């Protein structure tokens, strides 16, 4: 797999569809792409390019982007954002072309631990060319689940989605938005798990899990808040037909729902920190109480030992035949009395 990626660190998938047809091809280069698919194609076209993260794609990806830029007359700022791969969600308009940046989250399991993966997707909507261009970075040049879902929708409802290119854009954004919900479910279960463990024990390693949880929730919030603004701007664009706006509004409602859930999770994560600190404080108080009780028990014993350890020439009790026995009886009596008082006042366990 790695050698294949080194030889061909990108993958192009072309979906052409209309009311009565649906076709998928995988050209190996941009030149082959436009030998097969001319500008007078029937129906609409979705071109998805996956760029691999396993190798240095600076030259190769730039070459692909330059070729696509010349063919579709892409704006230089859009090309720069695609190369950057660390852009927050946004929407820009360059002439008749719309450029959208969004994110797709997933939870990756690594050696019995989980890690949040946030992939960036760049979308270009070109009504004149009846084409949607998408760019995704991935460790493997393979079709991800959301791409397969979009293909199935286009194949089964081509007559519906071929009416307007914006419907295709909505379908892509909707599938990416749906990817948030399994991730949210994972973090919801993680919060409940940590909370249950904190109620039973207060281990040091739990604070690490809580901090990782807070970090991931912060990353998800930072990704979804701009996405809400993207969809709001998209809804008011004059190019968007009124028939399509209800679909986009539904997608916006999902994003708002995701934001609301993340707000609850953020508060829950902060609550976990409070529970942890309260547990640490309680444990410290219990330790200090135990040490104080021990110290209090030995105070009168220390007093007695100090009296009989003084260097006076005449201490009558020292010459008493049963003095040693009496001393220990007094010690036991005092200790027993102290313990009885502590238990009666609830300072020691019953």
C-alpha cells in the first residue's frame, strides 16, 4: 500500500450523472480526465481528488492543482487555501465560483486509545461548468464512507439531484455534517465513563483523560461554529434557488444541534474537572484528619513521657514498685478515652 502511495500520491474520482444515467471513472491523471470528460458533457459532474498525507505532496499536489486551475480557471486564493490544509470552515465567492472549506471528524483507535481526526474538505461549485470539485487529504488513497454514501444517493436519485448543482453541494455538506453525530456519541459515552470512575475512585490518570476530552471538544467546537456561519451565508446567496433553501436550512439545523450538544459536553467536561478536584480535596482532608487524630492521641502521652523523663533528683513515682505498670495503664486509659470521644463526635469511623 505504501509503495503505491509513493508512486501515485493522489486519486481522482469522477461521477457524471443525469436523469437517466450515472457513471463513475477513475482517471490516473488530469490529462486523462479531460480526454474522457469534455466540457460538453451531459448532466452534472462531481470530481473528487484525494491527496495522500503519507508522502511529501508539495510538488505533485501543486502540479495537479495547477492543471485543474488552468482548465477551470480557479482563483489563486482558492488554490492557496487548498494547499494550506489548515483553514477554518469558510465560504468565499470568486466571480461565478463558490469556494467552501469544511471539516469531517472521526474517532481513530490507536493501541487501545482513541484519537480525534479532523479532515479538511475543500469544495468548489462551478455552475457554468456544471461541475463540483472537491479536495480531501487522507493517509490512504481509498474511498471513504461519506463518498460512497454520496455516490449511492446520486445513483439512486439522479433525476432529483441533477436538477441543480447546489443540491449536490448540499448532499456533500449534509453527509459531512452527519459524520459529527457518531463522534458526539463517542464523547458522550466517554463523559459518562469518566464520571462513573470518578464516583468510585479518584486516580491521577483520570485528569489526563479529562484534559484530552476537553481538548477534543474544543477542537470540534472550533470547527462547527464557523460552519454555521458558512451555511447562513450560503442561504442568502442570490444564486441559490428557493427550492433548495429548505434543504440547506435542514443542514443548518443539524449544525446548530451539534453546537448545542457540544456546549453541553463542554460544561460536562468542566464539571468533571470540578468532581476530580473535589475528590482530591476530600482525600487530602481525610489524610489531614487522620494525621491530626494520631497527633492528638500522642499529645498527652508525650506530656507524660516528658514529665517522667525530667532530670529532677527526686520523683516519687519512679521508686514505686508497680510504677511502670501503672504508667502503661494510664496510657491505655487516656488513649481509650480519646478514641471514645472522637467516635462520639463523629471524627472517626463508627
